[in-house]
C-alpha cells in the first residue's frame, strides 16, 4: 500500500547548492520513492521546502536522505488527504 509523506527540508547552506545539484543530478530518488509535488517557503531566504512524496517502503527515505545529507536536513511525516481525514472523523 502506498502512503503519502510530507518531507520538510531545511537547506543547511542556503538554496543555491541544493538547486545546483538538483539541476545537475535530478532528485536522485531511489526506485520506489515517488515525488508528488513541492512548495518552497517564500520568506526571503528560500531555505525550507515541503515535498509530498509517496512510497510503500519508508526505508527508501534513508537512501534518498543519504544522497543529500551534506546539504539538507529532513523531517518526514506520514500524511493523509483532507477527504480521508473527514471520513475517519465520521463526517
């Protein structure tokens, strides 16, 4: 079963090195970890990004994080859609 995850990235040395590597190497995702979408916090620094990811194997995050750990710190939270939350709440 695929699960959605919100990944909160904090850029350790600012956004430039992150975007340079992404332009040169792509997201460097392991097979089985899917990118859904992302949003960058527009607070003047562009140092935080929220990425929605999907996978059936949460251990794949460790592989992906290892490829970026010199530039990014990560927080991962399993999430559900608002519709699913409403259904679980009985509304």
